[in-house]
C-alpha cells in the first residue's frame, strides 16, 4: 500500500515506492493487491477511501498489509482495526524517522503490528514509547531494475536529484573549478529522468555524485537578502551599472558561502545503494553509519567538504583504474548484501510471513 505516482502526481511518473518496493515484491513472486491510497484519497475523499481499504482487507484477507505512509491519508482507527481485528499483519516502512519521528511516526507506529525504520537514532525513541515491534532495516536497490549495462562511460560527473539546500551552489562551484557536471531532476532546467534513463546515466557516468540535502543552520551564512540590501541602498545616487556590479558581487559571495557551508552527516539514502547496484562509482557526502554498509575508499568514496569534493572529483577522473576498481568492489558489495530482496527476506523472516 503506497503511492503509485511520484508524490502523488501522475505527470511526474511512477513513484519510488512503485519501482522499488512493489516491483521487487512482484518480481519475487508475491501476489499483490495494489492499493494506491493517494490516488484513491484524491478521487474518493478521506472517509470513502478508508472504508474501501477496510472492506478490501476483510474480503481478501491478505497475509500482510505493507504500507509506506505519506501524510494523513489513512484513518488511524481503520489501521488499528485491521491490526487488531483481522488475521492480516500490518507493517509500515517509516522513511524519515531522522526528522519526522516526533511529528509523525510516534503517532502512527502504535496503529501497526510492526514498523520498519531506517534510522538508528529512532530506536531508543521507539523504546521510550514502549513500542517493541520495530525492525531496523535500510534502503537498498531493486536488483531486477538497477543493474550493470554493457555501455561505455559517457559523462564525466553526474548528479540526479532535486536542487535542495546548497546543491545548486555546490554544482556551480564544481563547474567553476573546471569539473564537467551534468544534472537532472525535478527543479533543474534539464528536468526529471525516467527510470530507465536514470539507470543508464548511473552506468554511463565516470563519477556519480550523491549530495546531502542541505547544510546545517550553523554552517549557513547569515547574509542579508537582496531586498534588505536594496533597501539599504535606497536613496543613494549609485549609477545603475554600479548597482548591477554590486548585486553580482553580493550574489557571488552568497553562492560561495552556501557552497562552502559545513557538510554534515545525514541519513543514508536509497541513492547510496542504487549507484553501486548499477556498477557506478559513487562520490558521496557523509551519511550516518554509511561505513557499516560500504568501506570508504574501497567500495565508495566520501568527501568531507567542498574543497575535498573538488579535489576528489579531479583525482578520480584522472585515475580511471582506481575509480573502476572501487566501482566494481561497491557493486559486488551491493549485490552481496544490499538488495531489497535481501531486505524483505530478513523483514518477513522476523515477522513470520511467507517466502
């Protein structure tokens, strides 16, 4: 049970949940009743969608209700009734416990028989709630889709993802340092790639970047906005060309400060596994416990700052043998340990469900 389309928008294509969770389970031979709660919620309204869910579970009696919640589309009372009054085991995969536990997950977890979290830091929070049936798992990759292709490397450096936080500034800084970077994603001028195209880019890139979502507030410059700057300049007798030069200089200083802002360890993302799953070389920002999943310097490469990112991008572009050896080792580790097939097998074994 999840969103079929990316954030619920059909025009943006199929969702992460569809390509990774649904596709993997289907490829493994499970019989699946696909309940696209976001689309049904928009079509039927809150009450009617939840009534349909309750009726479907009672009629079909599935072994497992596997869900990836989005917002408040489901009714907590309906989920509790399924968990307590039917033979169906309920489980939700909580994707954002690093930042959404206190405002979201803590209120929903008691509705389910089991929950999965990708956040190590959330485990003591679940214990404090008195909730015991929590499984620590992690993102992975769908081995039926993400795979090595017999195609040549075409791009020097690529990044696929939305331009959150200081990502635009980081990409701009790399380009000004002479690194040829291609970017795609919702919010970039080049737009979003289809699933198959994204997998091809992972395969065609000499270096695949994985950038953090943002910098810490402590690391961000406290520069005044352009409106404030303009107000300070109001009433002065500056020539328009001088105003233009000062504005460009201010923007350049702000961009450089944003790009150089402190890079901090954040949550592991699916991209950390998808790139090696395709046999790509991954140059990534630091992430919490990433060294438990890949060996830095041997299976992936981690940068610690903007200068370090520029230096390592240049180094590995100039040393293809080292780069390809790391990509091959990362791919072998991903295949060996980090597919969703392996994730689901471990989860289902723990909760006592089927194959």
